[in-house]
C-alpha cells in the first residue's frame, strides 16, 4: 500500500475536497482498493463521505442518509496511552472499492496526548501497517496545522501533495510548510516524495493568480501541471456527501481531478486498470511538468 498525504498548514486550500475526489477517482476509474484516512478533528472528510457519529442526530428531514460510526481514528491512535481499538475495526465501507477511517472531535485530545508517547511520530504509520496488505493506496486528509497529527501523516507517507491558492498570503504560508516537509524528509521519513503543489481555486483569467504562479515558478517550487478551479459544484457535492466526480462527472473540476489522479498513478507507478476515457484538456491545465521531488535546501 502506498500512502499519499494531502497537507498544508493553512486552512481553506481544498485539502478535503482533493483527498475525497482523488480517492474516488482512484477507486472508481482505476479499480484500486482505496483507503481514505481523516486525521482532522473537524472531520470534514468524514462528513463529506456521509459518515457521522452513532450518537449524532439524523438530518432535519428524518432520513437516515448517513452511515454510522461508533469508533474513530482517535480510539485507534489513543493519546498518552496506546489506543484500544484496531484500525480494521473502525473502517467504514463506502462501496466501489472505497473505505474510510473516520475522524471526530475526540481526535483533538489525541493530538495533545501523543506528545507524551515514545516514538509519537510513528503511531499512525504502525496503525496503517496492520491493514496495508488489504489496500492498494491510502489517501490521508490532514488538519490545517503542523502538529503531531500532520507529522504522523507525513511520517507514514510515500508522497505528499500540497494544495495551495495562488495568492500572496498563501505563498508565504506555503514556503513555511515546505520547510516542515524538508525537515520530515531529513529527520524522520527520507522516503517521502514531494509530488508537488496543487493550485486550487485557480482562475487563469485573474492577473494576480497568474502573477503568483510566476513567482512560484521563479522560486523553483514544483507546481503540478493540473489546477483545480473555483466552483460551487465542489461545495454542493460535499453537501450531498459526494465527490464532485460522482455528483457532476462532466463538470470541468471533475475532469481536473481525473487528470490529477492520472498524474498520481503515473508518478507513483500505481497498479490499476486504464480509465475508459482519458481526461479532457481544460483551461486549468498548466504548462508545467515537474518530476516527483525530494526537497533540498
């Protein structure tokens, strides 16, 4: 099993949507057995997949449209002491070759407790190792910080994708996060590859977006040759507990996620069938072709 982390310590960059849609495309189009892991106590990915806590109320219409969870990643990782539940016991089968390890608010306490553990950076890696033979790829959604949950995800991964908006504020935060990735590569996980920066909420018509992309290129940052645009359909899909790829499969952003999945499969040499239709060329395809990167100072 290869593990891909989607991370950036800045919030609002599209990490959850990217994790969800990438996982769905890899499962449905490539026939891979995909495990999604939600390491964010906000549990946005969990909710987007239609999973909620057993004790949560039904929606306002009274319909039971949610799959139920009893335990989450919090009970697997534990805190100051090891967790009391196995990874296998918390997984929720979403169908179509897709599973999720859900999160909930209890994971915030887990993050605090991990600080007291020996080898605290490797707790998630050890938990994933117990179910690795059953899956082809794992895609991890991270919280918007550089805490121990994010460090655990990066320590367990073979590759990282960093979603970022093309704005000056995001560029400053992006540079700081890249330094964190470098530290992980040097001190904890030398096998971690930096797949690249995924531009999100990107509009090629906006001058300031194009200027920020130019600044990133001048700085030598590895920008992926596909970008995700701003669209209400992505938000609508999450509200409907779907990926935009299944909610509106012909929408341009669904095609962009298809192109992203194709790139990930090629660069990581993932197994899987060939999709029935190749991704269409869109205006958010960038003229950039960076290889998988090991960051250097």
